[in-house]
């Protein structure tokens, strides 16, 4: 067994991804509550009680639901978040829960951390609103995952950090025309499109192409995260990304209201130099 990823929910109503490895199971983000999470776990072979840790990208309500705190304490689930977010988390918690919750909070900064034995998370700071967010390069058990959502722009170093992944998960939030033509207020459009909000489909596509152009091998899976229900369209997204023959057979669109299948290593790894054969 290597690393396996299952997207439980992705979008503005809540985000959570399940990561399984030989050392155990963890969650990336807690944006849906524990009851909904338990329902989404049906059929995965994982129970809520199996979760040993969680890693938080940032503390927006669609990535961290405070209803989790009692469950984290009950199951003794460690929560990993950036040191600034840790301080905020502990500052805002109910004082009656703080004594039991505090030992479960583990802070990271710019260095890699290990939420489970043999599993490394290398954080990548991302521009998102005022407080920012973090993506991760996740490595262990012969597998390498890049995970980034809620990034207002693609950092210059991201394509190199995400080079030679086995699984790539990246935000593709909105279609620019649909966003501009929507009934949303201008301040919200400016927040989303202004470089500290979310990535458009075309920004995400260009980033993925840059990542694949640098790679010696192609990933098993390419997952598109955090798709807007109001200003995006799954058919449009699939049509756009499938124009690149390297992306099309690997593409998964994460959904808000139902989980993905387990995204597992392929039986046969892509051959070195495969991307050169598939370019057009």
C-alpha cells in the first residue's frame, strides 16, 4: 500500500480530503462537519475513529468547521496548522475546551512536518485574502502528492515544487466570463479575481501545463478542486482541460456534495518521457 486520496467535499460549502497510507489515515481540512464527514466515509473502509490527524490549509469556515473541536478531543486527533493559525485557533476556542484541545494542536512554519510516521508534509505559502493559506507537497511510501487550493495566484516557484508528482490536486475555481457576467457584487468579484482570491480555469490550466512541462513523468491523477457552483460549469471545465492529451485521461473533478473514488497509484507507472509523446 502507498498513498491514496479521496476528496470528501470540495467547494465553498466545505472542503475535506481523506489521505490513507500504511501509517494511518488523516484529513486535509475540516470544512464539513463530523456528521457529514461520517456519512461521506461510508463505503471508503474508513471510520471517523480511524482518523489520527488532520492538516489545515487555513481557517476560513469552508476549510475549518469549529464543530469538529469536540470530536478532535474525543478521538484524540492531532491538528496541524501554521503557527499563526494555531494562535488564532487557540485564542478563539471555548475556554472550557481549551485545556483538552491545546495538546492536540501542532504548529508548522516553513519546514516539513510529519503528521504520521513516514509521511512528510512540506508547506507552501499561498496568497489568499489577508491571512493567506498553505498548500502541501506530501511525500511518503514511494508516492508524492501536490495539493493546493485557495490560491489567488500561482507562485513562481510552484511548478518546480510540484514537479514529478504522482498525484496533482489544484484549485480551478471559476470561469472568467461567468464570473464577470454574474450578479455577484463587484467587491466580491474583485476579491476573487484580484490575485488573493481564487484561480480561474485558465490560470489553473496554465499552471498544470507548466508543471507537466517540467516533469520527467506524468502523474497518475490530476484533480481539480474548489469549483464554483455559480461561476463555473463541470462540462466547460472538462472540455477545456481535456484539450491537453496529457491531462484528459488523468482528470478528476472534485465535487461538493459527493466524494470521489479512492485515487490510487496506477498498476503501471507512466514511463519516463511520456509527456513528450503526448504533447501536441
